[in-house]
C-alpha cells in the first residue's frame, strides 16, 4: 500500500473509532425534517446496484451512478415518463470515488494510476482528461464556468483545471477532504471528514470561515459530499448518521432529512449525492445497495 493509502486508512480508522464510542460534541436541537423519501431507482431483471460509490446528475432526466467494487461500472439512467430507466452500462478499470457533470461530459476520478476520465453524456464513450503530472484525483466539483475543481490526494491541495487541463489556480487544503462544491462567487467549500467540518474559501481562495457539523446520537458526523446553491445554501451528506443536513449561508443548521437504517427512505453508509434541477436529491445509498431520491417539503418534522 502506498503512502497516500496508508495515511487515509489511519484517518478513516480514527474517525470510525469516534463513531463507535461516541463523540464529546454536545447535541444541538434538531431543525425541521424537510427532506422526505420520493422513490428508489429500479433496475431491469438480471441487473442490480451493488455498492454505489458516487452519483451525479446532468438534468432532471439524466443520472449517472458509479457502482461496484470487484467489477466497477458506470450506470446511466434516463427518466421516461414518471420512471427511471437504465439506459447504458460500461465497465471501469477501477472504482470511481467521485463523478461530476461539467456541462458537457461526465468526469470521473478513478482510483489508482488512471486519474481523470471523461465520458460522453449520451453513450459513455471514454477519453483521458489532461491534468498535471503526478496529480492523484480525489473529490471533484464543476464550476459554474465549466472548469473542474480537483482535490489532489498527494499534495492536499485543490486545483482548478480548465477544459484543456491547464491549472488555473490552486490552494492548500490540509486534511481528509471528502467533498468539494464550487460556489457562484468563484470560491468553494470543502468537507473535512475526520474533523466533521465544512470550510469555505472566498473568490480569492482564502479561507474565510468554517463550521462544525452536528453529531448524530452523540457520534461525530462524517461528510461525504456537499453542494451549494446561488444563495449560499449548503447541503451536506453525513455518512455515519445517514442524514442530509442543510445550512444557510452563515453556516447555521436549518434543516435535515432521513436517518440511518435499511427501510425505504433510510440511508446506511451513503457515499454521495447530487441535486436534481427540480430540487430533489439523489443519494448513492452504498450500504443498502440502492439509489434513493428525496424531495423537499416546506413544513413538518
């Protein structure tokens, strides 16, 4: 195992220990639950979703899932009428731990030496994405301008890449980054899983604030993805608690949804999520081997 792998395994072990024995963070009062279960994606007979590791959306009717550990694949779903249909399946040379849609293509970060790959929006034909030599891609995010944010697992920095692969700018983000989100001002947010914390960088890529995520039943949160809208509302997926957490532009916890479990509408060790344009949220429910979609409601607990 290489140096990067050993370092991240240590961080995961420490965080899992905290999950098992509970944290010292005092629980705060819970806000309303405004995310409710809408549907679970089905697959044709003979197919199944095994262990979804990442998910991305391109429109209200296009959704891509990275699935499988032993035989990793990409599953492209399209919505026809009121139901989702599996349109295309392609095998991958290694597991994809992050995928995004950059406005034209699907971009995947593959584990190992393969790095960044682009997949055609319609047929998933693949090509290599040019990037700096030595960059080991982790979490990804697309910017409103069509560039790509990449967390380099080796140097612990966020790099902005142009469509041609040129490094536009970069900044150090020490820690175990498990999620990125570009905001509409030119800045970005990063999720630090081993600190249960979100940090915000302004359009000069200077860190300006951070906030700690609320624990679940006294156990630390473990963020595995986040998104931010034009108004600064941030949504975070907590892997440990199986929760969707929503924060306003100041980092105040204002809403939540779901919890840990196995029944429809519950999440067990989810690995990632993305927002659909209509406001719903698609979640890769890894521990349950499924993809679930949640919708927002205005009131209710």
